[in-house]
């Protein structure tokens, strides 16, 4: 059963490493990551077809497409530069949790993450699909 299919337009953003503030002594998530996770959460809330706070096992499929540089005449299909596919998946899963779609990231039993060059008209984007298992 498909619980969510959505597309977040723009460059993929991977989960940033927690930063430490010497001033306050606390750790925090980088702003770029927080903003992308908030966009993911908003998109997920609108498109979610299941019950909020889903507790059953789910599969999350993340396809991150980045626009290929103009200098790259022949781009391979698969991208091997940052952000890493697994970090894009982590950010997407955290966005789902922030949206309240899934109870916790522990309900994610299977993750498929792909990082590709976007060679089509849609350009840079992240496609996310969530399926109940």
C-alpha cells in the first residue's frame, strides 16, 4: 500500500552533521538541513494517505536528482558526489517524522536510496515514496 508519493523540487540536501555552539554549549542541526526537512514535512502532510503517527513497518524510497553541470557533456546516470544518497534518505525520513506521518524513524524497515544526475526537463529534485509493508 502506497502511503505517500511526493516530489520536492530543488537541489537535494543531505542530513547535515550536528553542530556544536560554544556560546550555548548545545548541539543544533544546520539551517540548510532544517529548512529542507521543513519543506519535506509540509509536502508529506499534504500528500499523506495513511493514518498520522503510522506505527507499522514502512519502506522509504528516495531518488535524489541533481542537475548535471553544463561542462559535463556525457553524464553517467549515477551521481557519486555530495550529498550522499544515504544522507538524502536520512533527511527525508526525519521530515516524515517531523510531519507526524510516522511515529518514529524506527518504523522504517527498508530504505532504497538513489543518487542520480537529472538529465530530463524536471531538473533537480527529490522523489520520495513511502509504502506500508
